[in-house]
């Protein structure tokens, strides 16, 4: 098909690959913003998770699958800590996630001691750097598929599940939702946990895409993800928006 502008197709593919990890972390932050909360720890958690998975595989000698699961578990633990601090202690999510941001960033620096880790689990190298297909222009980076899958799952949860409806109710009017029988504290805690897990997944994907893990270099992920979600039309005050809006914001961004 000589009339098809393949260079533009390849250029679009490269752009989608660049925003794929951002799409994963933006999915999680969409849940948080819809609740009317904020998560400042996502970039630090992403760095920490990528470092933990790389060090456990490359230096501790654990199997790749185990290293990845432990990295994801560490990210989830930070999300649970954020949720517990916000809903049980009563700290504003801004302050709670600011504290965990500092902790996660410190752990990432301590684990690597400022060095770059190049030995990654094969699964991360595949998800972050391999292609589906053999030759251009049909080759599709696997990371795009992962990003699209994260967005699709987030959309289905928010649109077609009771949990998704409760998120919108909590963000629109938390007191009314509570009086209607919604456990708003659990909803907020779950959304903060989802955000941390998605950040950890994005951090591991980013290591596979770059071929290395390091305790710095992802600081822009926080502002980029929130900007993309808000650009799409999701309200910072909760209750309005969704994954469809996030997709639009990602493409604009």
C-alpha cells in the first residue's frame, strides 16, 4: 500500500510507546482524583518498585517472577499505608502521600546507593522493550498493549461495577454517600492502594523500557500524570471525569 504514510504510523506508534507507562500510572491517579483526594507519592513509588524488582533479581538472585511480585507487593504496601494514614489517622491525603513520597524516594536511593542497575528480569525486558510482530510497520510494542489494558480495566471498573459507582458518589458528596450506606473510608483507601499499585507497575515497565533501574529520573511522572488526567476533564475536586477523559488528556499531553 504505497499511499499509506507509514512514517506517520511509525511516529504515532513511538508516541504511544512513550506515553504507555504514563497511561498506567494515570489510570491509578484517576481513581484517586475521582474521590476528591491526591497522591503525591506515585513517582517515588514507581522508582522504588523498579529498583526493588531489579535488585532482587540481579543482586539477590531471586527468580524474575518472584522479584516482580515482591516489587508490586512493596508498592501495594505503600498504597495501604497511604489509605490507612488518610482514612484511619485522619491526615489529609496531601500530607500522607507527601510523607510516603519521601520514604519511597529514600528507599530507592538507599537500595541503589546512587548506582544504576542493569540486570533486569526477562519479563520486564519483554513487557517494556519487546514487540509483537516481526517487521515495520506492523511491529507493536508490548508496552502499548499493557498501557491500553490498564486503561480498559480501569474504564470497566469505573463504569460497570458497584465499586466504581461508589467512587463517583464519594467524590461528588462524601457525606451523602456515607449516609447512604457507602463505606467512604474504605473506598478512599482502596483508590489510594490502586494508585500505588499502578505506579509500581509503571515503574517496573519503565525499567524494562529503558533497560535499567535507578533511584532517580522519574520526578516528572507525578506532574505529568496529574496534568494528563486533569487536561482530559477529570475534576480535582472529585466526582467528575473518568478513564475516557484520561485517554483524551494523554493524547493531548
